[in-house]
C-alpha cells in the first residue's frame, strides 16, 4: 500500500494534504498515509477518462466482460491482505469481509455475463417501407450507448460491494463508461488495493489508460471538482442525504446538467399487523432483534421504524423486542465519526416529545462500539414531528404505536421516500391491506412480505432505489443487471449503410 | 370555446388575468378571451390529480387503452372547428393541420396498442430458492409503476402533436399518470378544444375526475407553481432552452427533486462530404432548400447548420443552395414574437465576424411572414465564436466551410448536444468517416445517413432527444413507444402473497 492515487495506470501523489484511515476496534489510526488528489491530478484523471472513452465505448462486449472477470480474479488474488485491510478500516468481522468480497466478485461476473452478448443494449429495428404514402418510411435502428466518464463515490458501509469496484463501478465499466472513483476516506487502503486489482486487470486485458482512476480525498473538494468537470457525464453515489444532495445540486447547476444516481438514507418502515402481534409476537421480536443489529445496524435497509396498531399484546411485544435487541452483543461501528453520529441522532430522537426509551444496551463497551437502543412513540407524536422520522444509522429502531388503521396510513403517507417497506400480516388480514399497500407503494421501491428488509438480493427483479430521498431518481435501481441502464442512452441510426452499423444492428440490412 | 380552464371535469375561470391568441396570417388577435388559471385553481387541479392517481394507476391497461382511443375519436369528432382554430392560431396551412391531427391521433392509438397488454411494464420474475445456502433466495417480482401526476408544457410549433393531447400527454396517461397541461398561450383555443375532447373521453370511459386538467397562462407563473407543487411528480416540456432550463432548475431545487424531460433547441448539423458535393451538389441543394424551409423552418429538427470541407464546387453549391432556398415562397410564422425573434437572431448571426450573407428572400411579404436566409462562415470563425452556434428558429441555415477534415471534427466537437446529426457522403468515402461519426455520436441522439433531419418517424427505434441541451436527460426519448419510460419506475415485490400481486406477476406463484 502506497497511499497514492491511481491516475490512469500511474500512481501519483503530488499533493500536500494527507490523512489516515482508522481502526475502530483497536481505536487507533492505521499506518498508511494517504495523499489527497490535487486539482491537476483530477484534471489528468478526467482527461485520461475522456480519451479512454473514445476507444473503450466501442470495445466488444466480450472484451469488456473479460476485463470484468479479470478484475474479479485480481481481487480474489489479493487474498489475505485485502481481508485484513478491510477489517482494520471498517471494524467489520472476517466473515462479513469474505462475504462482501464474494458479492463484489459475483457482481463483476454477473455484469460480465450480461454483456457477453448485446441483448442488454436493446437493439431495436424498424425496417424501411419505401412504398409507404404519403412519405416513405426510413430504416431506423436503435441501440443503447454509454454516456461517457462516470464518477463513483464509494459507500462507508460497503468497502467492497458498493465502493471501488462495487456495483456502480462494475455496471458503468460494463456499459462502456470509464470510471473515476472518489475513494471513501474511511477505507482508502481497501480502495487502493482494489484499485490496484482493477488497474492490473485493465493492463492485462489491453484496456486504454484512463478507463479507471482512483482518487483519495478526506473532504468534499475532490468530489466537487470531479462532479463539476465538463468531461464527466454521470455520477453514482451511495451515502448520506446531505452528501448525495450536495452532489445532485452541483450536477444540476452545471452548464450541461448530468444525471446523478444517489442512493441515500432510508428508515425502511415495517408494518406489523394486529394479527401478526397476536400470533407470532415472540418470533417477530427475535427476527427483528437480529435484523436491527445485523452489521451493527449499518445497512441502508436496516429496519429503523416499526409501525404498529394498538392491540392486546403490543406492550409485551415492544418489551420483548427491546429485551432481545439489547441482548445482542455490542460491536464496533465503522468509524468513530459514525459511532458519535449514532449516539447523537439516537439521543435526538429520544429527546423529542412523546419519545420513550424501551431498552438500551447497558454493558460496558469499548470505544466505537454501539449497543442497540429501542424507543417507542405514539402515532400522534410521530405525525406532529418530522425529527422523529430521521434515520439513526446504527442498531436503533423506533416503534410507532398508531391508534388505528387510519392513523397508520397517515403515518405511512407522512414518510419521505424509502428503499423498502415491509408488511408483517396474517393470511386472514390480506383482504384488508389495500390501503396500507397503496400508501406504502407511493413511498418505497420494494415491498417485502413477512420478511426483513435487510439482505438485498442481487437479481433482475430487484429494485434498490425509490422515491427521493431513498434515491435521487426513482426510475433506476442501484442493484442488479438493470442498474446498467443508469449509464446509457438510446441512439438511433437512420438509413445507415450496413458497413457502418454496429455489428448487432446489421441483421437483415 | 369559452376561454376557461379545465380543472378536472369543470370549466373554471375565477382569475382576472386574460389574454388572446393571435392570427399571424391575418395579423390580428383572435376573438376568444382566455383567463389565466389562479393559484387556487392550480391547487385544485393538482389536488384532483393526486386523488385521481390513487385509482387511475391501478386501472387495467385495456381500460386506459379504451380511454386513449376515445380521446383520439373525440379529437377527430371536433372536425372543422379544430382545424380552423389550429390554422387561426398558428398560421400553419390546412394540410399541416390535418397531418398533425393524424399524427396526434396515431400516437394516442399507438400507446393504446402498447398498453393493451402488460409487456411494456417489463414484468420480471426471480423465483425463490429456499434451499440455497448460506441464505435462502427470496421470491422477487418486478414491474414498472407510474410516478404520479405529470405536468405537460405544450410546444408552440406543434399545437396538436406535442401539446394538449400530444406525445407527452399520451405517454403519461398510458403509463397511468394523471396529466395537467399548461396550455401554450399561442394556441390556447386549440388547446381548449383538445382538452374538451380529453374530458369527454374521460367521462365516457369512467375515468376519475382529475385524470386530466388544462390550465391557461400567458406568462411563467402558472408553470412555475405547477412544477413546484409537491403533488406533481414529473414534467414534460417541449420548447426553448431558456424555458426548459428554468423548469429543470425549479424541479431540481424542490425538497423532493423530480424528473424533467425537456426537449429543447437544436441546430441539427448536416455534414456534407466532398464526394457528395462533387457528385450531387444540385440534388442536395434542392433537397435541403426544401428541408430548411419546411413548415417555415419551425421544426426542432430543422437543419440550421451545414458543415462542409473546402473543395472544388463548394462555392457553386453554396450559391445554388442560397438561390433555391430563397426561391421558396415566404410563409407566415407561428406568431409575431416568433417572427421577430427569427429576424433578430438571424441578424445577430450575420453580424458576427466572418459571417457572410449568401442569399436572402427579397420579395415583399406580409407581416409575420418569414423569407429564408442562407449565410456562410469559415470553420475558423465558427470555432472562435459560439454566437454562431445558436439556433435561429425559422428558415435559416449557416454553411460552415472547414479547411479540412480535422477542422470539421473540431467543429462537431465544439457543438452543444443536438437532436440529430446528418451525414451526406458517397459510398467510396464510408471507410474514412470514422472520426466524423465518432464525434457526431457524442453530440446527437440520432444520425441520419444521406437524408434530411426533418420528419421524425414515430416508431420504437426512434430516439428524439440527445445530449443537453437537445434534452435535459439523454437517457430517454420524447417520441415513440419508449417515451413512456419517462413516467414510470421499477417496483419490486418480495415474497408477496399471490392474491395481492398484480395480475401480470401472479404467474406460477
């Protein structure tokens, strides 16, 4: 590990601003000193990306697929050093590191599979009809083409799967777009290692220099310059609402506005029916105590809001959930800053009128370790105060007690956009769920039935996105094959000579 | 004609601001006095639209299809009054009125056909695998669902096909989104007539009140309030860069930003090769004199920029093109304001350094009639001065003489985003076109070979859109079946009970 930036194939570090990553478990900075990219280096990276785009966009799908597969192989070849660095920069356990690496490699191979043939580019052919009156019909052929250089902002909570060579990068490279990663400062070492794998794969696969760069930065300046660079044509981001919105605003204010797909905060409301409380209160408390604390609550699909209706057994359920949740061992959060935000946001929610603490982890913990908290509030208080709607990133969940179904629907309607909504209900209640489903559908990208929102399956039928602020454009997903559609545009060829058409459009010309 | 707004099914006009449309051929205002929508009426329209959305979005495709077909029938039933009003409010001839009505009706029926079954909603099914380790795979099913109420801004140059019940409205209604039209003030009467047809069809087809409203306005205030209304979820616009950008900026600044698809200006560069000049100079001059003056040059795909390379015969071609173009009879423009903008913008281009007038229509004309102008300039001057790049909306074209192919490529690269680019070249030149095609592809949404950009075929393989400012989001098209994708988002159902799934997703559950 050098602490340098990858500007195309070169490792450079001309800057004077440096930073270190932090080991939250050991509660001390890691060794490597990372150097922030300078404005010259940023310019050089976007210059190379634009140049690379000229040839990269026309590479055959099978060649880009080989490149993606080579990235996956190189990531695996990093072996122990990658897993160790990941753990030291995130405090996440080894099993998670290995699992997330598997997901990262799996996504790269999934996109390689997708672009093995050109069907994903939706070739569409409308043949000419010279005899049509009053005007002959021209021959029109359409294909999806890549937008241009894409800037990817890695996520703090997924150092591998949604960062350097994560879903955004894999889908953009698959589409034919060069990628410039603004490395996440909390795991810059993991980022550099993965970047080295991408660069190695690019060189071995004969990809043009500039197809990938990786820039260090601990503040907002590097990202700002990247998004404002006219050579950049799209942005992918995973992180906070504040960060994502700032980038969205910058991109919208450019002379040439560009699309920003930002996947941001979400409290992932879970509706628990009376029947579910009656029939499986204990089981739900067990399942949700695990979902709330999974990965120390640091998933974008963490269930931060449980919506209930007053009924017999509800008090017992809430107490049971509290007990079970706080009995889960505390674990380190990703970074001291994330830990202090967790404490502060949770306390803010608890200090609101009507908000009551149900249970709190109370064993002594190391620094940066987060013990879970469960709170409760009435539907009436919740409806009056949007401070209760905010995400507390970490092992925290707020149980809202609505007085009836009408108030429950109102509560759902009062929420901002969400990645997911979950319904726990019994078969005999299905026919009465129309209003709840209807309200929920307006607010989320995915509804889960009798399950948990955590665990985002990577497949074609997945929607990971949703109405703002779950994402900045609900028309796209950040997970699965269809996420490639964020980086392409339709392009039409009218009466084009066969010899000049892309191969896939030549058919029957 | 009443001059009133349609707020849902009601005709209202509580406001005090009024305006008239203008007959540019007779050079006098038309009779009907139109009343601008008040802020209360706007609020009422968006309230009804949001309410209508609740039921409209789940109507079966076949019912929405019947609604669209009924709109088409009702528009045809307006018969002579519609054609006469169209002509009096646009100065466009009867043939064009009838042709555009045919296109409008055709688009409505095309979308009706599309939504007859649910394939367009891309149902995607990933079945569960309970035996998968380490985690069982859930059942996931995905479908496109409508965004919500859409605001449509009609185009001055297409009173029927891109206005009240034009492409944006037809595609949004087809998608399941209620539509509020901000009627174009230049053809508010045509708009009211078409709106009456939509309302009649909605009532007959049993559609909910609020599925469609039509608001009058001669300024920017009504549009502004509509775009800022939190109940509005997307915007369609066809018109000037200034207008479209203003709406885009407003929408991006909302607490909840919403997508704006604005189709804006374009000069539609046409590259004419040396071989084409050598072999068919006269034919090209004839064809392009017609394309430049078609509809008095008032098409968004009007060829406003012809790019050539110095060669034998080029002077003669330019003179011939000038002669032929200015020999086409002058005709009325859409409105006195559009006529004066045409004169002023053309003169501005002609006053730039190096810009030379080739030919100008010089017969006496009525007020508001536009005679064509052809100008020429060197590639060097063009590259130095972006004032020469601007659109002169009307029968005007600027011939750029590049000194060589390298300068031609530079000129293409210097252009802003365009709807179309056209290449006129000979077979033996095809192998040398790579750099030109490559540069052009970066700048346009559609390339035409040996044809003219005017005439936008309505079909699946059409892309009408392109890099900014041709449109505000190059990932979508404004014409053809795929334009429906602007108004929908993917939605996933995880482990959903069969009885609660939408019909099309129930398969094999």
